[in-house]
C-alpha cells in the first residue's frame, strides 16, 4: 500500500513539464543569458521560433522518459508480486468504464492556466505559480486523488472505474454490498469479464490490477 511519499513523487513528476516550461519562459523573458557567447552564436544561426520549438520538444521528451521511469519504479514490484501471487487477492471484474474527460478537468485547468494566463517574465508571478502548484499537489496528496494522473497512461497503463468482487455471483445476489466500486490501474487494455484478476490496494478505493488468466482461476459465477 502506498504512503504519501509515493503520491508526492507521482504528482511532482506530473507537473515537471509545466515547471520546466515556466523556468524556460522566465529565463528567456528576462534575457539572463542573452550576452553570453553561445547565446549570441545561436541568435545568428538559429531562428528564435525554431529554438523555442526545440526546447519545448526536449522538455516533453525528457518528461515522458521520466514518466516511464517513475512508473517502472512504482509498479515493477507490483507486477511481479501479483503475477507470483505474493500479494493481493483474486477478484472478478463485473463492469468497467474509462474515466471521462470531466474527471480530468481540474487537472487540465491547473496545467493549462499558468501557461496561457500568467506572465512568466515576472518573478512574483513565477513564485506565485510555483506556490499554487505546490498547494495543488498537497490537495491531491491529502485527498489520495491519483486516478487522473497522466503518468499512468503515459507509461502504457489504463485507468478504469470498475465494479469488482471476490465472491461468486450467487453470493453477490444475496449480499450486493460484496461488490466494490473502485478505480483500477492496469496494463490490460481490455478486461475480460469471464476471467479472474489479481488486485492490490494502493490507496483509498484505488487498486492495482493484473491479469490472473489461468484455467483454474476462471470465473465460474
């Protein structure tokens, strides 16, 4: 099960591209390196628009690599341990759907607003924006709200709202509370409802899910 440390690392990684772009815009707007030899050489040989595009592309590529590395660090043990049945328990997935665009609206707003509405040339604006990002991350961590984090799908994982159960359908009919409404994070692009899976709780109602598709684990219910 995750603690606060994993969540802080996850969200700090998520906002890394925004912070790097803000730093670049702040440095560029204030011409801190304009008089250096390498900056003079670049100005003569490279169009400013092209240079900006190269920097932004580099930031995105570096961020995607870091996203994947963080995901490997966070989930590699879960993938192995669930496969070897060292942790977790078997469940059936009764229903699942992808998260809607509305679920990502708050995250997208906190990501885009600093880029389009705040002048990064001002040191005060820059510091205020960084403070807002820290506050937003603190809110995410405090509320255990990781389901909309883009690190997951940028690293080849899926996030679903799902109904899961560790009992048979007959038992569920007698006691519907057996079923749980949860969020699952998984490598599986499609969840076969006829098979059993193995899950381990991360935080709150969020579970990591791995395929457990073997003959003796098929769902008889």
